C-alpha cells in the first residue's frame, strides 16, 4: 500500500478539485499555470495530482507519468516563487519558498534540487546578514549567518563571515569550529576559502595565546589547547604552553603525539623546532641537533640552522 501524503493546501482542495477532475487533466492545468507564471495555482494543482495519485489502487503508466511530473514541478514552482522574492529583496519570503522547495525535493528523493534550494536559502541569509556584518553589528550577523550556515555549509563566503563575527564577539571556540569545518572541505574546490580559514585560525589563536601569556596563565593555554577542534594546532599550542611553563621534560613527553597530529611538513617542522629547543634547555645537545635537522619548512628553518651551527661550532673548533 502506498503512503498517503497530504498537505494542508491539498486537503483543502481535495473536495473541490480532485472530485471533479482526473490527475491527467490536473497535471496539464498545473503545467499551463506554471508556464503562465500563475505559480500558486499551479502548486495547488500539482498537490492535487500527488494526493490523488496516492488514492489510486492501480495507477496506469500515464498516471505514473503525471505523478512524476507533479513531484518535479511543484519543487520548480516553489523555487521560482523564492527567486521572485529574492530578486525583490524580500528575503524572509524567499527563505520560506526555498525551504518549501527543498523540503519537497527531499520528500521525493530529488537530492540535486534539495541541495540547490538549500544553497539559495544560504544566499538569502548571506544577503540578510551582510549589512549588520559590514556595520560591525556582529551579534545580529551571527544570528542570521548561523541559520544560513546550517542550510548550506559550503557557502564559504558566509561561513568565513560567520567565523569572523564569532571571533570579533570574543567567541573564539565557535569561530575555530567553523574555520575547522571550512578547512576540512575539498581542497580542489575550496582552496582559497581553506587558506583564509587557516589564516584566521592562526591569527586568532595567536591572539588568545598572547592574552593568556600576558596573564602568565599557561594552564589556561593548556586547557585551551585541549578544546581546539584542529588537533594539529592544539598540539602545537600545547607544546608552546609547556615551553612557557619551562617544563621542558613535558615538552619532550608530548612531542610524539604532537608530531603525529601534524598534517603538513611545516607543522612537523614547528614541532621539531620546539622539541630541539626543549632538548637544548635540558642540555641534551645531540638530541637538540637531531631535532633541529628535521626543521625543513616554515618560519623556523633559519633559526634551526643557527642553533645547529652554534651547537656544533665548539666541537669543530677543538
């Protein structure tokens, strides 16, 4: 037995339209109304076709075709209504129509149209929040952008603005969460957005660490490191926190996990540099040189070479 799906509009119209007209005629009327731009009337007729089809015990091939057309074009009509509202900058109405389009598409397993309409929902929220964001009203921007981000996580322009709004509102961990999700997207499609997200993560993490360092709150840095969604960054921050505490043995202890968490040669080089610093402070100079020799990328390459030269020079002089 086929599932009976009734919408409010269909229930109201069922006694007036379907009782008088078969679904083949209704789908033709709906198509004509859609073509003429009478989208609301077309939607009612397509809903009648869908609900009427569920009442058929043994639908024939033509009725199957009418049913398939109704499912497809009801989504199209809601989408077109959303487009009208979007162009008129009536974003609330546009969101409502695009949501109906996406929900109907999902109901009828039309994944492509569901995804497309959710993208348009995201665009509506992006446009709605732009003024608040540009005016520095970040609390209001967050409220709007968060809804859009929920609808379409691949709208990276909006996602980056949401992350920036979080950071500017002292909601560091929320900003990091969004940036981490951006960084996890396909690098072939979202390379620029990923790069910007990582830049934000580095900058705002450095800012947070600096605040805690100024307060000599290294335990706070350790707690922060454990909460970071990016494991590679979290481990690097942890190493830096133990350096601030001058707990060089602890730096050595956590270095293996820190190296394992890194996903880039630059990240591994940063950890090796910190490890070399720890060994140098512990006066385990051979191990310090060994660690520094693994610093092959990033900002610490020249510093590592200088340390190696300084540590090896006395032995060469002798």
